[in-house]
C-alpha cells in the first residue's frame, strides 16, 4: 500500500512538472558546459552554464555573459532550443511527441499538460496542444521571415547571418525569453519599426495565453462566433490592452525629457519605443532603451508592470493579468459592500480569490526575502537595482539594469531560485510538496478578528 501511494504521489502533475523542468535544466547545463558551446573552446563552468540554462528553460533572459560573444553558434542554438522547450512547456512538448507518433493522449497526460498551461476542459486538451504547436511554429516562422527580409534587404546583412538572427529573435520573442544575438539587445534597431513591430507582435501572441488563443481559433467556426466570450478571455484581452496603452503613456511621461532614452528621439520614435517597452517590460525582456539610464519613476513603473506580467497559461511570466484584475475587482466589490466578487456579469468563486491572494502574497514574500538577502550579500550595489533584478527574475522578464554579471555566485543562485519558482508557478511549486490535497473532516467555530 505504501508503494502504491508513493507512485501516485510521484505521478501527480504538480510534482511531475517541477521535476521535468529540473531535468531539462540539468540537461541544458550539461550541454552548455561542453567546450563546443563556447566561442573560446573552453568549458563555461558550472555556474555560468547553470544560470544560463535556468534562464533559458524558464524563458527569463537574464544573462551573466554576453550571448553573441561568449557562446559559440552551437551554444546559441542550444540556448534557443532550451527556451523553445521552456516556452511550450516540458509536458506539452512530451505530449506533442506522443501525438506525432499517433498515440492517443492519456488522461494523466492531459492532466499534466493542463497543469503546465492552465485550465482547459479535458475534452479540449488534445486540440489545445495541437494549437500550441501549430500557432507557435507558424507565428515564429512568420516573424522570422519578416525579420530576415528586413535585416538582409533593409540593412545589408549577409543572407545567412540575417537568417540566424531572425530565427533566434523570432523564437525568443514568441516564447517571451528575451535572449538576443546582439550585445545591446535591440538598442541598435530602436529606430526601425519593421524590426520592433514583428517582435512586439510575437511577444503579445506568445504571452496572451494559449486558452485565449484556443478560444479565438475556435471562432473560425460560424457556430462558435455568436457564443459569449469566456470570462478568462475577456479579462485577459481587456486588461492586456489597457496595460499596453497605460504602459506606453507612463513610459512617455517618465522618459520624455531623458536624453539617454526617449529625450533625444523624434516623436515617432518616442511613441514606438515607449510602446515597445510597454510590451516587453511585462514579460519579454528585450530592450531597445538603456534600462540602466531610466529615471527613478520609470524603474517604479517597471516594478509594477513586471509583477503583473502577461496572460495565464502562455509563455509570459509575472503574476498574470487575470490575477491582477481579479484582486482589483475584489477590492472594488469590498468598497461597494458586495459580499461576492463579480466581473463582467459573472460571480467569481471564493476558491479562485484565495488562489489569487496566495499567489500574490507568496510572490511578495519571496521577492522581499531574496532582495534583502542579496542586499546583505552585495552591500555596494544600489537597492533599486537589486529590487529590479529580483522582480525581473521572479516574473521571468529578463530586463536588467546591468548588474547581473556583477553579482556574486550566491546572489546569482538566489536569482536562479526565483526564476525557477516564477516559471513553474508559486501555487504549483507549493502544491508539488504535497502528495495530495486533503480536506479537513472537521470545522472550527467561526470568529471575526478586527481588520485594519
């Protein structure tokens, strides 16, 4: 009986998913430690390889070495494969292989796929996984072609070199990874809308969440077009649009006179780069502006937007826009004196509210603890930059003020922890420590403490 319980616990999706990510990170670390992975032909060493593999698998984009100069073409290809796998999800990738081989998806396989990519009806799981694959490959290919043509024909790059840059950035953008084959990320292309626009589109599509894409895709059928949108999709689409516009306006106002960022640009470039940063600061980690030159108010804006993140069940990180919106509606309902939380004419269950509160509190506590630990380890580094780094790591954004490589090994390992927990998910990570959920057979008397 004990053996059976143990197997059941190990097979539980909320334990398989973290284990699969750990296994992928271990394999990625081993590959990046190979001499062939570096431009110098010498092993990168464990710490550098481990940090980079974690950042890639967790689709973060924080780096301790310069990607185009430190890593060889083989190493860069290995990194690209890792953030492709990390973006799609380990379990989803495994399920895809099963579908390609012609095997039917088992219920346990579906459960694992849903744990990784969010809640979707079990009957729709196989369709969702196929959609993940089709949309990912198709959109990455489309963006890669657009970037390739621009770098080749518009900027005179060698066709082969342009193709490699285009493929790498298309995959990185769709998976919200933020890795770049340029030392300054996309700062050299900040005036080129034909480069920034496709990257923005890939970030948005990849980060909006696969359940939303699935619902949009299903509306190709005329019979589906008149069905009401799900609450999840409505929240995600409306709040994402509001955050995009709001982030653009806030960045424009904060950096308008800063000569090191938007201040020296003509109006069109200011609008383009403010919009690009509004998209990338919530999840992707590419930068067309010098983050280290941001004004204090811009750093504060980035703190908030990085924490919010993108859509649930996609390649984006952060607390997710649905969590942010839900807590906002909870507060609004409380202010209005409503006993229940309603959003767009729908009542949200108390269990979902508890999950949202748990996610936020765990995230704040973990980020706060790690920030204080790194501040103690690195007393000479500005606290603002440390906080920026820890939020970026947990939210798997990848933006940095430039201090990542300056951090000591213990501090970098703390960032690794944040990237892993942020990608796997706070609730999934916590639930993975227990074999099964247990409901109490008793209930204590109710009493109301004083609040406030």
